[in-house]
C-alpha cells in the first residue's frame, strides 16, 4: 500500500483595526479615525476611557479598573465622535472594536494625554497696532477664554504654544501664513512693509505636530508706520529754449514714487542745482517749495555743464537723491542708440526695442513718446530705465489712429544724455476724416493749376500714401487722377470748356478718406480762343524768323563755299562767237 500523507494548515491571525489619530475638544468630545482590519466587519465601536496618568502608563498591557469612566460610539464607517464633556488635561486610553459575524477583534490600545491631540479653541484677536520707530513691525494682542483654553499662562510663557499668523495687504489677494513665537498675550511681528494696512488672523496648536491647528481667530486690521523712501524718484528734463544771455530754460520732470518705494505719504520734493564746480545756483525758478503733488518745475541754468538733484521726503525721512547732468551748450552730445524699432501690440500698446551704442558705456536709457498734434497741445510721456533694459512696452496715453513720435536716448552718467533716435508710428491706422482743401492757383486756357495744404495730422489717422483728385463736368463722366502723397500741387491739362467740380481725398493704408471741400472751375471757349489768338501770331512770327535765319544762313554758305569759283562773265568766253557751218 502506498504511504499515507497528512497536510495540516494553520488559520491566519486576522489583522485588527489600526488607530490613525484623534482630535480632542476640551470639555466636548473626541473624534477618532482608523484603518479597518482584514476581516468582514458589520460595525465598529470606539471606546475612550479616562484614566489617571499613573494608570495610563500601565493600561497599554493591563485592563482598566472597573470604575473607569468610559465614552463610546458605534459606526459602520472608519471614524466616530464620542461625547466626553471632560477636560483634556486627563489621560485617555482608546480602543476600536471591529464586530464581525463570528467574532470581535480589538485594536491595540493607545493611552495618552488628551492635550497631545487637542484642538485648541480659537483665540480672540483684540488689536493690531503699529510700533513707533519700527515701520516693519506690528504689535498683536490676543486673549483666550480661561475655562475653555487648556493651556495655562506659565505654559504659554514657557513656549508650549506653536502659533501662526495669516496676513493680507490691503488691495492684494495673496494670503501669506508665517510662523510666529508667542509667549505672552502681546507679541511683535516684524514681517511687513512700511505704511501698509494689513488684515491679520492668529491660530495656535499645543506643542508638537500631533495637535491639530485651532480655527483662525477673528480678523483685525492694522497699519505699519511710515519710513523714509527707499529710492529716489525717476528724474528727467527737457531743454525748452535759450535766452539772449545764453541761459537755458529747463523743465525738470519726475514721477510720483510708487507706494512700496515711498513707504509713507510724501510731504514735499526738493530740487537743488549746481555748476560743475559745485557752486549751488540760487535761482530756483518754480522749483521752490514743491508740493507733494508736484511732478515738474522750471528754472534757468547757465550755458556750462550743470547738474540737478531731486529728493522726496516723508514724515520719517528723506529719500536718496536722483542726480541728472546737463551738458554745456557747446559740448557735443554722445551718440544715440544704434537702432530703434517699434511695433503695435494692440490698439493701446506699443513694443519698443533698441540697441545700445557700440563701444560706449551707458548708465541707462530714457524713452519719450507723445501724440503728434497741430490743433492742440500734446502731453509728453517718458520712462527712465536702467542700462540692462533695451525693451519697453508702452501703454500710457496710447490710442488707435493717433500718430506717435517715440524716441530713445542713452544716458552716460556725468556725460549727460546722448542724441535721440526717433520713429513715427500708429497702433492702428484709419481712413482720414477730412480731405485736403483744394485752391486754384492759376487758370491758363484749358489748364488749371491746383494747390492744397496738408490735412491736420489729428484728422489723418494714418500715413498718407497718395491723394485721389476728382474732377467732373456736367454731362461728362467723373474722372480722377492719383497724386503722390508728398505732392502739394498738380495741373489738370487739356480740359474741355465747361464748369468743373474739383475735390480731393487722402488715402492711407486703411483706405480712402473723406472728400475735401469742392472747388468750382469754369473753362470758357473764349478763353481757349483768346489763347489761340495770342499763340498763333507768336507762332507765325517765330516761323518767319526761323525762315529768315535759314535764308541768311544759305547766303553765307554760298559765300564760304564758292568764293574761288571764276565768274564766266568776266572771262574771254563772254566775247566768244562759235563758228557756224552751213550744210548745203
């Protein structure tokens, strides 16, 4: 008989539920989460036992005493909240029981202080105030409800709180959260920009990361104090004119400091100018007592090399100075940028690019632009850039169908500003809204000489490519001719007698513009007859003169060519009688 074999199998030990973590609310409840085991389960029971600290140290391996307070809840899920109503200063032992069809499986018991995983109640934020002499700091004051907050004052002072603030600057949407150290009910936070309003909230947790963060406190607003401006205003100039004594009228221009650079309310600006030898000029012109809203002033400067400095001041101090040098009137300006290009981005934007001068060290660039206007004044816009910038997107004051002059100057430190390089451009061209006003310069027979002036640039809306000149008479089809865009006169010739209506249109890349005023011209038949009567005698006289000149020329030719030919009448042949032979 074959030998007999027996196989024995051992049943695997089922894996119990595993406690993930709990959240204790002081004098309220505890909520725990767990991972399920690997056996089919109908529901779970969360068991939380409140024990003394001495008991908790042994209960991980021994049963709890019979009279131990116990709080439970049952669920079919993997989290449950048990109502405790007790202080979290006690220790608690936590067990999860998985109820199956055949048996119950208990998780490993965990014993710990309730404060290990306590969620503290939200703090009450009382005030946020600026700190004198420390414009980057705010003093934050908070409080707690004594019976609900399970951390004592000595524990707070000992640093048992981990804290964070949430803050948002006024007018901004990005929220920042930073860790702060809180050891009292009032503490300094020095994370802010000067002269800025912030909305602040505060939250705590107890000691380590096992304790979840409390809810955020109520928000409070506070504003930091002012500081001296951190940078000088952007500074520029325009040379307007020179008087008979050689003094130059200079307009000084500057831009308001951005808020983050001003770091307070600018109270006033100060301008000082001096010669190359550091002699301070006393004639301030309109540059004295400059109000905080000022952005320009004018003064007279001598012909020699000069410099002007500008500062801005707040209640906390004065900015660094911006200094600008002006060349002497007899000095040669340094070169302009090597090239400049501009292209429209859209109806209200221009992309301007340039190349720095070759073999020259620049300290920066200034881009100027303004709308070209004839009927009213234009505003100069400008931007000062550092030497690494060779691109600028312009949007300020830009509109479609307006012509702009864009120029770039290089700055050369104490050598001043160089020559400018300029380009004319539209963001979008349109058809002209007016046509040239045609005038009759002269009528001569069947020819009409016409002249016209330029259309105001505000009405052109584009670059003129050419003109269309229309002329029409009664019972005749309208005729037209194209005239180059640079022309300002034209003659219509060989016109038949009659009354003519003449007008012009200006044409841009966008198409033909509006018609200009109509001028009426009369070409009469008598005018053509008079012209013919005047011209015919002149022509006949000219012809007679030409014939006479030809005859005289012919006589002279004979004299020149035939002066050595003998005259037969003066020879013996004149008396020669030929012999006659008679034929009988």
